[in-house]
């Protein structure tokens, strides 16, 4: 019997020694062998054999198993940050001479990694918009990877996972998708044919703005290649942070479901405000992403984006909020607002901003767990100050 996600996120490994309700933190960096011959198990990559925490650790493994279950994956690997997960996943598969087809509109640092660092390693990166992504198999050769995200940061536009996977399969390429904005509660890309899912677990999975973490979920065969990168680059998570992540996972489903409900009401509120020129939220039937989001997501998420008439108005709005914190990041229990041109999309040329659909008056909002009416009042007051 496959249990519901909420249940799977609560019940992981058992503390068989003392029957504690929580799985303990194994702080040890090293684990002794009973006999020297036991090292043969390490050579054989045996899963339950721990020798050194950069490779694997029981507390971390408990979280990895839960994330794998939430993403309907055979396996998962937890990292010290989302970028450690992304860079390790990409470098596990892209080699010198390969081409990566990447969506042009991506989380800013992932974009910069692909744009600035990979070419130096001999990897050719072709940035495309979504329609060219769907037909990239016709336009590029030697493609090893497709890299994309949906909903897209910061606009929350959604692109078709099905069409992207279709093109990648025709090209004989693997797909890596960043599922951070949706969280595993609202979207499971592996079910739709994606090969590798990456997360900034700093966001919804951590959920309290107090843990930096990342995750990769995929088949056993592919995660093995990614774990080799973890071992080599050393982007392992600290077991104490992994324990915090385990605690966060237990409430992930209830948090995200409430954030979905609240974001939907708040998006509808913004639609009625004259000073708001545009509202981007995949759950609005008027949104251009609604149809595709409805097809591939089970909830529309807690992220939305509004457009005001200028950077000055965006600043005034953010600075006038009493509840919403003017801070980068997302997915926490507290509502966060940020101006993409000052944060995630800083240092991008006007052309790059245009193709990312990012404007100066844009404000990205991550809805937290505050009372929805309190948030609406806060947003209303701040709009009144513009
Ligand atoms: C969509 C997305 N992916 C990846 C990352 C990177 O994650 P981290 O900051 O945990 O390295 C972020 C960070 O903001 C993000 O928003």
C-alpha cells in the first residue's frame, strides 16, 4: 500500500535502540568497522555501511529516504544547499564537448552557473525560451541534458513538463528539473518523465528560514553518479541540519496546503487592486499558466508575483509592509517579499531581464503561514502608501 505524502514525511527510520519518536542525530564524522575486512562493503557501495559522513550518514540517510518517497523516486541525496545539489547533478552528467539546452528563465544563480562556469569546462550551453525548449531536439545536436524549472522564478510562469520531456527523449538527453517552487507536495516531475529532480531544500522543505539544504531525487542508477559528485565536491549537509530538515518534513504537507490556500486568496485580492498592473499566479484562471499548471500540479503553490508601475513603487510597497519581510528567499513560515532586479536577478543586462520577463516594478511574494486576512490588510496598507 502506498501511503499519503503527509504520512511518508512523518514516518521514516525508527530509533530501534530506545524507541524514541524521533530518529536521532548521528554527529559522528567517522564510523568504526568491526573488522578490517568490512571495508569490502564500502568498496561494494553497500548502502547501510557508514564509514565517513561526507559520503553518507544515518541521520542524513533518513531524510534522503523521506525525500525520495515524497518525490516518488528510487533514491535521493541531500546536500548543504540547493546550489550544491544543482551543480553536483549537472556535473554528474555533463562532460566536455556535451551540449546542455537550458531554459533561459531560471533561478539567477543556476543561470549564472550555466552561463559563466560550464563553458570554461568545455560544456556548450544553449539558452532557449520555452517554445524552443519543446523543439530543441530539432535544433541542436549532441545534447546531453535539458535543464529547466517550473514554476519559474520569479514570475511563477509554468512550462509544460510533458513537452520538455518529449523533446529531451527525442534528443536522447536527460532532463534535470528544479522543483523548488512547487515542493514535492504540489508537483512530482519524475511521475511525468523527468529524470532528475533538484530542490533548494532551504525553501519549502526546510520551511522556517533556518536551514540551508538541497536535494536531488532520481533513479538509483542516476543518483549513484550524483553521489560521486557529493563525495568529490564535498557538498554534504551537517547531520544537525539534516535532523532539522527531518523535523521540517513532518509538517511539509500541512504548511504547503495552507500556503496554497492563502496564496490563492491573496492573488485574487491583488487582481482587484488598481495599483497592481499584473498578478502572476498559476492558480488564477486568467493566468496564461493556469492550463498547464492544472495539468501537472496538484496545488498551485505559495509563490506569486505582482507588477507595480516602477522600481520606486516596488521599493515603497516592500518598505511599507509590517508583516511581510523584505528579504530574499522563499518557502518559509513568514511571508517574504523581494524585488527580483535587486536580488535574484541582480547584475543582469536589460536584454537578459527582458527575456526573463522580469521588470523593475516586479515584486515576488512568498506567502507564509500568517493569517490570510492579516496579510491582505498588510498588503492593502502598503499599496496605499505608494
Ligand atoms: C528556484 C531555486 N532553485 C535553487 C536555489 C538555490 O538554492 P540555495 O540557496 O539553497 O543554494 C534557489 C535559491 O533561491 C531557488 O530559488
